[in-house]
C-alpha cells in the first residue's frame, strides 16, 4: 500500500515568524507542504526554515519582506516567478491593529496598517488568483477577525480593514466557484500572539482567555483546505457574529461593541475617555 500523497506546490504564508503564521507553518510542514515563509525578520525566518526542514523533510524557502511597503506584494509575486516556485496555497496572515481613538492615533501608523491589512492582501489575492485559475487549483486563506462584524470604537480602522477583508474574500470566493480555486476568510477573536503587544493591548481585559494560536491555526488550515467561504473561530465568537447580523439598531450595535472593547481592568478614570 502506498503512503499518503505529498501535497503539490508551495504554501506561501505571510507573517510566518510569529503567532498564527508561525503555528500554521509548523502544522503545514507536519502535513508535508513545502513552504515559502515571508515576514520582516530575516534571522527568525532562517531559524524557522532550517528547523522545519530538518524536522519534517520538506523544502522551506524564506523571504524577508515588509508587506506594508507599497509595491511589496508585486515584489513577492515576482520573486516566486523568478525562483520558479509553484505556489498553490496563499495565506494572507500578516497584519496588525492599533488600539487608539482615531483623534489620538498616528495617521501614518493607520495608513501603514491599511496598506498591509487591505492593499497588500488584495494585491496578493489578485496576483495569485490569476496563477491558481490558470493551473486549475489553489487555496487562498485570508485572516480576518470577529471585529469585521461591527464598527469598533477604539479599533475603528482595524475593524474596518477586517470588514473589508471579509467582504472581499466572500466575493472572491463566489467569483472562483467551479474553477478548482477557493478563497476563505477565517475570523478568530482575540488570540494569544504578538498582535496584542503591537496593538498596545497587553493586559487588556479583552485579551484574557484569548485563544491559543495553535488552535486558531488548525481552524485556518481545515477551513481553507475544505474550500469554505467564511469560518468564525470559537463558539462564543460565532454567537456574537450571528447576533450582529440581526441587530435592530446600528446605534445599539456600536454602543455594545464600544462596551465590549473597553478595558474593564483599567481604572475608571482612564476608561472614561471612551
């Protein structure tokens, strides 16, 4: 009896050096996928790639690249073409948030965040969707968030960016139907990753009881490979996402979201600004 068939093509994972991307890299290497890992840190990527190759016997390539820089998505796609890397799976995992009121935020930080969360994700999805349709197979996994389901005071730009990711991916999923290619948006809630530090939310009450990155990576992999359109990770998150669809008042929905995002572990004086 022959063994399991090795997956064909490379899986390209952005934001691969930390959190969900890191756990997904381990999971996919365990399942025999050759990998192209992308993140900003060359040293961390090199260490990760070497370890995965040695442990699992797969081919692991890596590229240090900041996808928040305009044009970086095209650079990454061109790199794959020049290196002759047959990518068949794309995971747009790289992204970050900024937990501040818009009036107190740094406009440059928000612009860079939107370049990464929205523009780079869209460009990569477009470029690789062309390739995948031509070859007759492909999987696109875009990491969303439960913040996509309602306006998020205090997280306004991040929530809006994930709302875009969800609607864009669902539409792309419909466009690709019957082609052998699928696009899946996976919406986790707060997850124990470096995201919380980058967003300035370490110790925030919402991060307590956060999901494990390993568990979210499992959900990402299975939803994407099954060709699902949209998966919300976690039972409570599913209930919340469903409830937002039937909200009788947008004003009430915004107020509830605002209440949920307040840091109830902080002194009342600091939370009053919300």
